[in-house]
C-alpha cells in the first residue's frame, strides 16, 4: 500500500468502514493497541494461527487484528484512519448540532432531554464515528461531549453503562486520558442519582483502577478516580479496600499514589468515627487505634525489609516479594538496576512520606486528644508516657536506618536521608511541650550532620530546613 | 555546561507549526490553542515573537471563538476554559486584547463558578483547581475579577490543601506540582498567599529536586521532568523559598535536555523534544535568570513586560 493510494479519499472511507464494522461486530472488545506491521505475524503465531486472523486491505497487507476481543490497528494506517474518522465525526456532529440549534445548548441539559426528538440516524452516526475517533485520539473532547448529549437523549441506564465500556477501552491504550476518566466520573454521577447497584459499580471501578495502575505506574488520574470513589463507599467497602490495597502496596512499595489512597481510606474511616463519636461521645474506638498502629507497624516492616540484606553482585539485587497468585507464597526474583530504580525499592521515599502522615495523625488524635478530654494529672502523665513510647520507637527506627556500612550502596545513603528528613519534619509538626522533650534526646544539628554526610550536594537545602525547624523552637 | 541553543529552538518552534504529515502531529490538533500559547510565549522569551504573522494568528484565534464567549482548542471544537485562557494569553502577547468582546469572555468564565467556589472546566461540570487558576488568571487579565466570588474561590482552593503542605486537583487528591502551581498562582493573583504555610509547602517542593541530576519531579518517586522546572520552580518563587533548591544544578539539567542539533527541549536528557517541554525549559531558565531571556511572571505565566502592560497599564 503506497502513501499515494492511502491518501485517496475513497480508500480512507473504506478503511473507516472496515474499522467500524469490526467494532460493531465485536461489541466485547476490551483492549485496543497500535501495532507495527511487522508484529502482525507474531500476533498470529501467539494466537496459534498459521493463517492470518486479521482484516486486510485490498492488496493483502494486514491492517487490523482482532482475536479474543483484542484489537490491533496497524501503525501504517493511523494517519488516514484518523483523518477519515475525524471528517466523518465532524460532519455528523455538525448535522447533530444544527438539529439541536433550536434549543438552548448553553448548559441546560434537561431542556435538551425533554424538548427534542432527534433523527436516529444522525444520532447513531455521531455515536459510531465518535467511537472510532476516540479509539485513535483519546482526548478529542468534542467527541466525548457529543456522546454525552446523545446519551442524555436516550434516558436509558444501558446507554450510560455502554459509555463505561468505551471509556475502559480507550483507557486500555491510553491509561492517562483525562477525558476518558472524566467521562467515567460523569457517567457514575448520573447513575448514582438513580441506580441501586452503585456499591457494585464502585467495587468494579476500584478493580479497574488497580488493573490500570499495574501497568501505568503512579497514574495521577487513575488514583484520583479511586480516591474520589471513597466518598461513595460503605464502611465495609472501606475496610475491604484497605485490605486489598495493602496486598497491592506490598508489591509496589514505591507507588506513592497507592499510599495516598490508603491515607484517604483511613481518614474517611476516622471521619465517620468522629461523626459517630459526637453522638455517643465514647472516644476513639479501639478498632481505629489498632488500625493506625497496625499501619505504622506495617510501614516500618516495609522500610526495614531490605536493610542489611547481603548483596553479592553490584548489578543484581535479590529481593523477596509476594507472588502474584498466592499472598503466602514467597518467591525470590531478580531485578536489574534499571527496573530497580523504577520500582524504587532502593529509595523507599513513599514509605517515609506515608509515615509522616501516619505519625502526624497518630500524635494529633491518639496522643494529644487526651488533654482535651481532661486536665487530670493522671491522664496527662499517661499521654506523656504514650508520647515517650511512640518517640522512642521512632528514634530507634531512625538509628537503625542511619547506620551506613563502609562498602555500602546508595540505598543506605537514601535510607539515612529519608529517615533524617522524616525526623526533622516530625519535630516541626509536634506540639510544643512534646517537642522540647524530644529535642532533649535528639538535636537538630545531629540530624543536619547526618544529612550533610549522606548527601553533601544538598547542604544548602539542609541548612534551610534545619534553620526553619530551629526557628520555631521558641 | 553547554549554552542555550536559542536560535535552534526558534527554528524548532516555527517548524512544529508546519508539520502536518504525521499521526503524532495531527492527533494533537484538538489542543492547538495550548500549543500556540506554548510556542509563542517561548518565542517571546527568546526575543523572536516578530517572526510570526500577527494577523494570521489573531484571525485564527477568533475563528475558535464561540457564541458563549468561550474558545475551542481549534476551529470547530467545543469551548473549554483551558483554551479560553490560552486564547487570552496569546492575544495578550501581541497586545491585541481589544479584538475581544471582553464582557462576553468574562461572563463565560465567571458563569462556570459553582456554589462552593470551585470552577467547572466547561458545561459538563468537571471540577479541578486548574480551572480555578484559569478562571482567576483570565479574569484578572481582563480586569473582571469582580464578576466572581473571589473569597469563595480562595476558600475552595484552600480546601484542596493536604497535610504535606501541597495541593491536589480536588479536596483529598494527592499533592502534585502542577496543581500546586495553579493553587499558589491563583492565591498570588488574588493577594491571598498569607493563607499558605510557606515553609511546609517549600519543604514539599524542595524535596522534588533530584540529588543527582538536579532536575525537579512533580511528585514523590517520579522521574525528574523539565516541565516541573516551571510548575515547581514558579511556586517556590511565589512563596519566596527558591533558595531551598540548588539552582545551578537545575539550570544544568534543563540545558542537558536540549537537542543541540535540531533545536527543542525534551522531558529528560536524550528523549524526543516537543514544543511543550521547549516552552517550560525556556520559561524555567527565565525564572532562573539565565542571560539573554526576557523575564517571566511566575503567577501569570506570561513575560513580565506583557503583565506590566496589562495589569499596571504601562
């Protein structure tokens, strides 16, 4: 297929028809990807075919590959296919808007729903061509908007649910698509007003985010979507999600977004409890206290997991992770330095930042709150004891993380740096009487010396941070 | 350390506009208005805005205008505040704001404020602190901030502040350097920076610098990326904590991301260049007072002389 041929209009329309036909005939396609022509043979081999299972253009070259509800599009046809689908969509959309023009489109969705009866064929053309277009250009906002208008016309739950499928399909090739995530949110908001199966949908959404997060690391929009779902979750779901995401976090200790998600789940549980507490005034439940304690212990376990491990080869590091299939089965895997960097085990910054959050709320809710309840001397002593025990544990952790063997790797330096900045941050955040007590045991200049030792290139930053912490001493 | 290949970058930016023969270039056509803002602002910082035909740009911008007062990302595309601000910024660069029906544009933007003070991006209701910034910056450039409830807008932004001192796109969303720029920028424009714990936020921002390369990332555990030489750096400047990072190492990182031969700047050294990272690289260097570049305003994301002309009337 030469470029000249591709440019001819008729061929472009044929190509689009072929594409749309595949999408119509297999409504269960759940994954789409762009494939280099040389990969078609390999795809067929993997699927166990000697003969191509792909749709070909007139001269026999493979253009589409469709098997097991997976769709591959040849990179060779992306440009003409995009142009054809865009032209077709823009034409249909213009006709659709002309039909609508008698109505006020400026924002009154409801008036659109009730006052118009649209030509079905134009509607279905908009839906057909926008779908083709969005599978090539994920953030073509105008196409997503037109779909919303058509769906609103239909007043049908099934039409809304179909949009979740398309959005998931777009996310399969473009997991960061702003519009695909926005479209999901819009659909779920529309459903939440009239649908009894919302808890089920929330669970499914959460699973989708987890699946996408697996191959698209620290995807901001995906994790935000999951954080947004928190407000729709029942208490049971919150606890279930906390458990579920811990298993995931065990395998992805560098995914800060997952730890942020956990913080949101915990805050929601705490907030719901505070609300109940106002009614019963019975204090924080043991359950939440244990939940927080357990999270602190787990975080510490993950931080310590790789400290002091014998490393035989500078290029290969052996770590233990939980296998994907069974949580109990521990299998060793070998990671090269590159993937090691990306999975971030050797930095573990996310674990230390999560600890900042946990400690901050621990001090705020489970230690200092006693003073609010009573000024009784006994209780105050109890609080100080609690605080002392807590801080002694943290100091012990700092100590074990700041030992740097002579022939060590960057890991130890990074670990020491994170533990020292964690302590500095904590000193700054804790209330005055406790801070004075703590500073008798730990001088900020010692932390500064440690930071300058492990990371001398940032000495001016350490000066600024310690200066700021010390400035609030009086 | 290499030097900024200014002439090559000008050639690269001008050439991007002419490339229409690849899927990668046409598939970005829905955000052409943003692209115009990135490319033209970079040209202005490099002192070469005169190489483009003003009449052609202004006429195209006006063709993206809708009856509602909003602008689309290209001709025939639906309006959104993302493109409306870019359109206003592009016209501001050329001192052509007078071609606008200012009342109409301001009404469109102000009409997107919600009861809680937040802003939607368009009629479909997606809420994000990016849209708060856009609305505030846009209305301020048009001298129409009085059309919205500024107090409520500020309070909504503050409700998106996290315990780590950063800001996310909605309440409870993870802190992100891009969102922080939007929140801090909006607070700066409305004179509300006193609501921020500058030290706590400065702490979070200075931890974005990579000890080895000197580049900034946008969130913990992410790789450094030139675009955060704008988002994080401008925020540090607005809250007066830029001395908390190593500026020389950041300059070196940006310069290392240049394509010396063909022009353009990439996200990280040796990656493919694009106009987005070229703009943020040049803008970051301008904030770092790199010689030969016009000064950049950290809140409005426009050259200082353009902001002075509009805001101060000089």
